[in-house]
């Protein structure tokens, strides 16, 4: 009887363990499927963010290229045009070809390079500006047409930069990365007309209007998932609407391989059966511990496999504020090691909540922003992670370093500012230079042809001449600031140029009893534009002279050659500057001198930068200022 009891008890225990085994297998499958769905959501969040950002960034990049072509055409309007000049400009900007027509006669004025074709509607288009893309020998080009009424310009230029931009920053890059990932079988962005983007292995796919699931997702603006077949393999397909600024542009569809799922499930089942046979007595406890361990390992494997190859930084946080995962790019961007972040409190490590995780957990809506984080311009998007019941289970933050993009935008703003300044200067010069020259000639004739012993007459005449010279200097500074700098560089003797520059100011220094010290090594040569370089040095020396006091002032100029570079220092013992003035001295129109234009040092800095020179300024109020200019030795 006891044996029967024991046998019955054993049967009951076996049945109970069998039930637990069955439940464990089902639970393992559910957990693994949930993990795969979660990773698919993470993928789509990253891809959608990348596509949304690249739409705007690519448009800005294309606008910058067209703006450069317009600036070149506007510059050509201001100069006499011939084939030699056109060829120099084409080579300088690396254009493929340039053609210039007379706007009235429609006759060709000049051409440079080898144009592939001429726009057939070049003289009949209503719009003043037109461009299109074309491909020759697998290379992409832009044909740009600009009608200024006086002339019509056609420029053909390589579009490889835009192609490289798309490969470096656009959706193409992440699609190529996903194509190499064995877990992702396909990624498709489609609308009702057809496929917009897809991984290379996708040739045909069901249309939205032919698939009721796709129609429901698009119309109800809700996510859906299903098991389907692709290339004779079962996959998990996740479908999500693509929405930009409130407008539904289509559907994202991503197919995730279930190979890892089946492998993990099979491994889990085998381990559970083995556990059932070996650990009969302690099966319940060990079973649940094992399942928990397998779930954690599966999550880490999936995270490393899928998001490890993405170049955008990714951070996931659960509802408790614990960091559940990061990819390699986040560790590199933040300079934190993975073990310092994963399983630690996000709000402890990042007390100021830079990615607005708390707000997303509370409000349940995505946040897109840009801040200075980790000493970089970081553009980030933080999304809520939802389960199938639309409950928030955590957040995912996708970060991108846009420092270089912002630098590009800053350079573009500077170009636009200089364009405006150029137009201003052109009008300014036209209105002032001719009457100013007439006044100068008249004063010189008065002083030469009608000399007088009247001291007041001579003082007034000299004063008028001096003011005319001052106006001329201001006008030349404006012209130098705005004039395009397309000059050939050549080797010249820097030592002789510095000595020649100092000889120009020695008379002024002598009249003020200011001492000029000179220590210039012989025969130091560099490659550049000597006239421009001389102007830059003269501006700095004159600035030093104006800063020192009469009779006690000293300006010390030293030129030395070291092993790898050339160092030029210009020091004075004048009034000096405070920290705020040092930061602003190279800013256009900033001056502390009475009657100054605030352009001298700005022009000097521009010229020196064109010569790849590094310029540093040190100064202390009441003690003087030192300019240290360093050039690479040839």
C-alpha cells in the first residue's frame, strides 16, 4: 500500500513537474517573443528618427551647394569676363564645366571645361533659377542654370558630395548596416503608391491596399505585429506608421528572423527537460531561477546583436529608472564603461536628466531636442517603450553627434553675412569713392598751386587731407573685407617683407618718439600672397603703435625659425586689454580706438587663417599685449 502511495505520489509529482515544465516552455517562448518585439520596436524608433533627421539635414546640405553656385554667379556679374578668368574660377571651385550666355542676344560669352549638355529650355524658362540631377557613367552631377537678366549661367558640378552625405548621415547608411545584420531580414518604408526605401534584398512586397492589416495600421495609427513567411522562413513582422510633424507619410515594416528565437527556445526546452530528469527533488526552484537567467542572457544577446552595429548612441531605461542597456556608441560618446552604466540608476548617474527620461515616463510622448552634452552638440530623441497593452515599460533614447553639422551651418551663416556685406560695400564704394578722389585731388592742388603763408590756411588744408586719407582707409578696409580672395600663392621672403613693413611705420613711430625693436632672422621663406600677408602684419603693428604711449612706448617685433615652424611675435607695452576685450578683438566692427573701423584685426585674422597660421593673443590691462603668429615650416 505504501508503495502504491509512493508511486501515486511520484506520479502526482511527475504530473506537477510536467505541468510546470510545460508552463515554463510556454513562458520561455512568450518571453523570447516579447524580447524580439521589443528589439524590433527599438530598431524602428532608431530608423524613424534617422530618416526624420536626414530629411531636414539633406535639404540644408543641398541648399548650401546651390547658395555657393549663386554666390559665384553674382561675383562673375561684378568683374570683366573672359575665358581665362572663367577657367581660373572653374578650377578654383572644381566645377566640371561653366557656360556664360548674353541674356539679351542669347550668344555664348565664354565657356570653360567640357559640358555634357546644354539645358534645352535655358532661355525659355520663367524661373530665374533652375537645377536638376543627371547621371553620366554611374556618376551623379547637378546642372545649375541661373538667369540674371544680363547673363545666363550654366554650371555642371559633381553631386558626389550629396551622395557621400547620404551614405554618411542619411537613411542609406543605416539600411546598409541593417542589411549586414543577420537578425533583420528586411526593412521597408512604403506608402500607398509603393516602396520608398528598402533593404537591397526586397524586390516585391504586399501593397497596403491589398493587406487588411496594413490598412488597419495606417488608418488607426496603431502598431501591429504578426508571424509571416519571407524567403521560405518564418519571421516576426512589426508594422508601425511613419509620422513626421503630424503627417502620416507611410508605413515602416521590419522583418526579424526567428532563428534566434527557435534556437533559444530549443536550448531552453532541452535544458528544462534535463533539469526535470536530474533535479527531480529541487526542480521547481531551479527551474524558475534558470528561466530568469535565460531571459537576462537573451536580452543582452539580442541587444548586443541588433543595436551594437548602429552608429547612433542608444540608451534604454526602465520605469524604475534603471539603465537596462546601452550600445557601444553610447559608451564611446559618454566616456563611461558599460559596467558603470548598465543596471545602475540613470537619475543617480545623470542627475540633471539630460535626455528628459522622467518627462517621457510621466507624459508618455516622445521628446526631440538638442543640447550641449558630453561637450558635444547632441541631438537626441527619447521615446516611450510600450507593451502590447500600451503600458509604458521604459524609454529608449537615440543620440546623434551633430557638432560638425552645426559648424557647417555656422559657416553658411558667415557666407550669407559676407554676401550681404559685399553688396553693401559695392554700393558704398560707388557712392563715395569717386567724390572722395575728387576731394583729394582738389586739396592737393590747393596745397601745391596756391601755397600760403597763412598758418590757419595750411592747418585746415592739412586737416582736410588727413581726414580724406582716413576715409580712404575706412573704405579700403570695407573693400578688403568683402572682396572675394581668389589669388595665386607663391614663395616669398617673409624676413624681407617684415623689414619692409616696419620701414613703413618707422616715420610714424619716430614722430611719436616710440621705439621699435626688431629681431628678424634672415631668409625665412613661406608660400602665400605677399601683399595680403603684408597688410595683415601692418594692421597688427599699427594697432600696437596706437596702444602705446608717446616717448615711453615700445613695439617689439621678432621673427624666428624653429625646427617645425616659424614664429612671429609682435609685442607692445601699451594699455593692454581685459579678458572680454581679448575675446572680441577679432570680431568685425569691435574697436576701442576713437575713429577706428573695427575691421583691421578681423581682416588680419582672415588673411592669416588663409595662410594656415595660428594666432594667439595674450594681454594684461596696463602691461601690454603680445600677438604670437605660428606658421608651419615648409
